[in-house]
C-alpha cells in the first residue's frame, strides 16, 4: 500500500485558483491510479466543504508551514 501526501499551498475549496485546482486534480488522479493507496491532500486552512476528489483521498487542513512539515513527516515510511 502506498501512502502519498499532496501538499497544496493554495486554497482548495468551492472557489479555487489554478494551483489549488491542480493539487485537487493531482490527488484525484493518484487516488484513481492507486485504488489501494492512502492519499492525503494537505490544504491551507478550512475554506469550506468540498468533496474529496477520489474515495481514498482524505483532506487535511494545515495552518502553518511547521504544521505542514509535520504532516509530511508523519506520513513518511521509515
């Protein structure tokens, strides 16, 4: 099983700019390509409800660069 983190620096929500759309679509494509994988889409803050792009993608909000770094460390395989 693969564990992947897609970390977006742009807002992902009902209203998104291009970088947020790319991160959302990338997480969805990975989720569909790796149906047994665990994909986390890290997004800055909570900008409203949006459905995950694939069933095996979970959305995780972060509020600082340090918090985003810990998300990556926590998901890493050692």
